[in-house]
């Protein structure tokens, strides 16, 4: 298996090269040159999640030097449960919030960190990551104290929850958290800009842990594949997924799993008031814009990077529209959905998960799995006033809350980031 850029299919890369570079030299995103088709008979219902994931991913690691470490990588990365919770007769919830930082980002971040840890290098590499909330904490946790790796986390100052910020800024050592005076899109732009500059490329040996990195997306396919397989075995029919999304990485992983042939009937997306995808589906015109601040802050993205990967999967506009649907959800609708789900099912959900539950009300009466992307305790300042109930704090969160924090503020300027990075790492 080799990898190509979304902007140039002529040059081939190994998986290791794609992970190390993060972003292709032409500015494109790495994708597999093809998607292997699976035979469901090769998978066993008794397989553990780790065993299932290894079997799925080995096709993408084939002929790469990381192939011999895949079993160990899966074992170390997928060390927490992946439960589904029955909501009613035709709706289940996939709970992806049981990892060390309580969000779905832990799957991709821990997997990527294990891969990077096994890639031999003669000098330190620098992971620069932009976050709209949960990515930064997952990456910081996954790479904390990893040898030969230093991490710079860019987050928009004042635009993430207090607990999200706490999770990003409590590490120290090889983790540098930077509060950027700007939006998530500014943070993402700075990361992409750094990839084009010599100092970051050659002195800092830059790579990324955002969903632009192929090492993040490949492991995210596993929970869609595993859950759809389990559902199909038990119910003898494929299931649909409703995926909350901002930068489209999690959504892209779901479509990749479906492309491989796993029993997924359809995939529907939910977004917050940043309705770039919904508008594209309505008009056929992709029009990036400045992101809006919403209650579902991790989805506050006005120029989703992985749109480029989705358009490579569905290059014809008609095919794109045929395969992808999306619903945009306002803050008022998020609040009301949180109340409704709590009152009806005694279930507390985060604002991002609420967008998916809202979208379900507009879908068919077929079977659906709603994807839960973050633990509600990370958004207690939003949720508790709505449901008038204290949210339990899981042990993972309490341990991080007890740690000291420190961060640096910067303007949305790469020169500022370079100056602080020189002071911190040299």
C-alpha cells in the first residue's frame, strides 16, 4: 500500500513518509492510493477490538516498516473500551469518550503517537497541532514524555471550554500550549503555513497531529468498522451513522470504512451553525468563511481541511450529493436537544453529540447509531445550567484538574510562535 496527495496522484509515498510529513509538499492531504475491499467472513464476532483493528489496518501497513509493529501499536493505542448504548428501539449511541482525555480524538492521537514513537529518526520531530477543543488535549496526552518528539498546541484564546483548556495546559516538559488571539481557522492556517517554511521544515522537523495527518484517520476507521460489523452480526442488517463533525476528519474516516465494504447503510453529518457543508450540499458551491463561535466549540470550523479528502472520494458533485447529507444545528437547538435527551432518556450528552441527536429527528425510522464525541463533563459550564444537575467528573478528568497549568499567549503570527518555540525548546 502506498499513499498519494489529494492534489497529485503521480508521486507515491510510504505510510511512514506520509505520517512523518503530515502534509504533502504540494499542500495536499495524503490518502491511500486505493481502498482494499474486505470480506466480512474474514472477521469474527468474538474478535476483540484490538484484534479487529489490527486485521483491518494491516492492509494499510502492508510493505511499510511499521507493519511489524502494528500489533503492538494497536495494543498500546486502543487500551480503553468502545461501548454502544441502546437509546430506544432503533437508536444506539456509540460512546467514544472513554479514553484518557474523554473524547474520540484519543483513538487517533494515541495511535499516531505510537506510530511516531516507532519511526526511527536522527533528530527530534515537532508535532504542531491546531485545536478547536479536544484535539489538543488528546495529542498532548498521547505524546507527553515521548522521546524525540516535542509538541506545539495552538488553540483559540477564550474560545474553548475551561476544562478543555485545562487538559491542554497541564502537561509541561515536551508540550508547549499556545493561546492564539484568533479563531481555530487562524490556528489551522498557521500550521499549514509552518509546513511551507524552511525553518520549521528543516530545523524543527515539523509534522502534524491534526486530522490532516493520515496517521489520525486510519485508526478512526476502526470504530465505525467494528461497530457496524457487531450491529450487522446481531441484527442481520446494515446500520446508519450520524456523525457530528467540524473539520470532517471523523466523518471522512466513516466514509472510508464504508468504502472498504463494512456494513454501513448510510452516513449523515451534523454540524453546528458553521454550515459550510450544509451550504455546499444546498448550492454545490464550497465557500469557506470565518468560523462562528458556538456551544459545540470543537466543531467551530469555517474551512474544513478534510473536505479535500471527501471530494477525492466522491469527485463528481452528483455522487457527492448522493452519498453525503448534513444538518446544521443552532445553539438554541443544541440546548433544547440536551434537555430533551436528559428528560426522555436520563442521559447527559455534550453539545457536539446533541447536534447528532437533533439530526436524528429529521432522519428515517431505520436503525441509527448516533456518535458521541466528548464526555459532557468537559462542558459542565454549558450543560449544568441547562439540565440543572451536577455532572459527574470521571477519574481521568479529575487527575488532570489537579495538575498545575501554564500557557503562553501569541498573536496569530508564525513569527511569534517561532520566537516562543526557540525559547521553550532550545
